């Protein structure tokens, strides 16, 4: 019984963590065009996030949603 409760809690924590993350696929699909337009030549990771954040007002609505999630502390994941 204890194992089931612990396993269930771990599963909930894992799902919650995944819900609080932005996938690389989302980032590319929602912000790829904006990144090319405003951040061409900027490296990946923090430099790209800083560039998108700096150009926030110019971004498409879909990209703004993703960048806001990153501003709110969500991490980028591969999944």
C-alpha cells in the first residue's frame, strides 16, 4: 500500500514537472520564425532566450506565450 502511494505521488510530480516545461519542439514551432527574424546568428540557450525576451513586443502571439512561460520560470525540455 505504501509503495502504491509513493509511486502515485512520484507520477503526479513527474506529470506536474512536464506540464511546467516548454519543449524544444514547441519553442521551434512557435518561435522559429521570430528567432530567425530578430535573433539570427545568436547562439542557442540563454543567448536566444535573452534575444527573444528583448524583442518580446515584436514577437508573434504564439511565441509571446512561450517566451512568457520561460519568463515565469518554466524550463526547456527535449520532450
